[in-house]
C-alpha cells in the first residue's frame, strides 16, 4: 500500500498484487480497475470496447520478461478490498532491455470523482515508482473523442504540425499541468466490418496484381509457425522503429523469437487471439511484411488492429494493402461476430493512413502523445 495516511486526499492507493488467478481474493484490485475503466470508457466513447480488462492486467503482471507492469487503484480507506469502491487507477509499463530509460503511464478517474486531486495523486505515485527504477522519460497517451476543429485558435498542435487536441479537454489540461509536452497526435479510426465486397474485392485484387508472382499472402491464428518466428521478430522490431515517433524519445525496441512466444502466451492468458497475415517473398522464402489484429473473446464484436509493416526494400508493391485486405477477408470468414476494427496511427503517417482511408476507416477521436523528461 502506498501513501497510507497521507493527509492530502481521502483515498488509499493500493498497489495491485499479482494474484495466481482472477478468482483469488487478491484479484480485487484488478476487478476494480476493470469496473472503473468501464465507467470511464463509456463516459468518453459511449461504449466499452477498449476497457482495461482484469484478465489483460493479470497476463501482464504474470509476465515480467520484457516489461514490468504496475497497477495502482484508489479507494476510500474503508473500500480497500472492494472492487466497486475503486474511484481511479493508474497503469504503468516499464520496458526491460531496450528503452529502459522510459516509463509509459496512464491515469483514469471515474467521472464523478474528477477535479478532486485524485488524478494528480495517482500520477505522482507512478512517476515516483518510475523514478525509483531509474526511468528518466515519462510518456502519457491522452484520449479525446473528437479532434479540435480547424477554426479553434486555442487547439494544441504538436511540433509535427499534425493532429489537433482541444486545449479545454480535461486530459490536456491535466497533462500540461503535470509538466508534459505534447509531442505527437495519433488519429484513432474505426472500420465497420465486414467490409462490403464491392469495396474490399477491388482493393484486394489490385494489391494481388501489384504484388504479382513475387509475393504471396500467408495467414495464421495464434502461435506463429516455428519457421517464421524469426521473421516475425524482425518485422515487429521494424514496426516499432520505422513508424514516425515525432519528438518522443522511443529508441529501437528489439523483438526476438522468445519475445514473440511470450507475447503469444500473454495474449492467450488474457483471452485474446492474435491473427497475422504476412507477405511471403517467394524468391527468398522470407516474410517481408505483416499485419496483426487481436480479437478478445470477452468482446467479440470489437477487434483491435496491431502492427502493420513492410520492410523498406519491399515497399511500393502494395503489400501493405494486400495484407490488410486479406486480413479483412479472413475476419469476415472466421470472426463472424466482429463488427468494428479500431486502429491508431500517427497523424503524419500518410502512407498508412491512405491505406486505411481507402479501406473505409473513419476518424474516431485522437490520442495525444505527451512526454516529460525528469530532471
Ligand atoms: C485526466 C484525468 C485523469 C484527471 O483526473 P482528476 O482527478 O480530475 O485530476 P486532478 O483533480 O488531480 O487535477 C489535477 C490538475 O489537472 C488540471 N485539470 C484536470 N482536469 C481539468 C479540467 N477539467 N479543466 C481544467 N483543468 C483540469 C488542473 O490543473 C488540476 O489542478 P487543479 O484542480 O488544482 O486546478 C481525468 O480527467 C480522466 O480520467 N480523464 C480520462 C482519462 C484520460 O484521458 N487520462 C489521461 C491519460 S494519462
């Protein structure tokens, strides 16, 4: 327990334990985090598609091989142990190995308990944990249901010039007040699925033609076949380093075969299924591009887009479109309950956005990416 007896606020902040299962009494904090997250998500988006789930949090707590996760929940002192009493929570992720200088932080407060100092308290607690671990760069992602209109002279625009955040949004005020700088805007987009064949089929056929005989799509659900796991690790490393990162101090984040396997295991623990469509280069037998999506058995209608990457030397053959269009056809066949696919792209990532727009993705809010370098 942290901050016990602190005079500043009527909350007790509890550092979530790592229970052996979600049935265990110690899992109350993770269940409370999910309940509070549902409330916040509904208030922000009008749906609960992307709620923090207790099962995902447990999967991350149990696996410390490539990143360390912490979850803090705030309750009134008498509410410790009661999931329904959680008024707010903080989540943090500290990469191990590469990017060991940074910590990703996230703070959520139930709408009815905002402007009482709880957000500031929770952020302070996770920043302190990060600092004690030697982290010097703190990152926050704020979520905004709408982009600021172009005529809004007060809109916050990152140095990239792309993406506009409403200066009046609570999350923006909060981040600024806590000393963070807006570095990047990400466009959130949603695609209604299944995509109508009259839209999808010509895009798929055009991409197949452009790829010609040199490339072939390959697909699987769950564990990556052994012979492709090194290729997938290389592609995921590039997915991190090739995407625009603006002024965020994100350094190379290497994936290995072992990390791919851990990632698959973590997804299984959380009830998620990862689907991958790759582009196989016939001449070399190597995968040179891929796209990943994740489905969650708890919300089968909401699918989350993961990484999409084509190696630089294989760009210009519409492989990005090919893997994404192929994925949408597969989802239509074997995820029949799927209705929405959500993705998030840096607003300056013109090539990726062009593919998404052609497929029918429509804007659905913005992420502000904020950074604070600790002194
Ligand atoms: C952002 C959020 C966590 C703030 O939580 P909170 O408990 O209301 O924040 P606090 O009361 O500790 O506010 C701290 C400071 O932030 C600023 N602030 C927060 N909300 C604000 C608002 N609606 N308008 C203006 N300033 C605001 C103020 O400077 C405030 O200090 P003050 O009250 O002394 O003026 C909360 O609004 C939330 O959960 N939003 C949705 C989730 C999200 O976007 N999180 C950000 C990702 S880290």
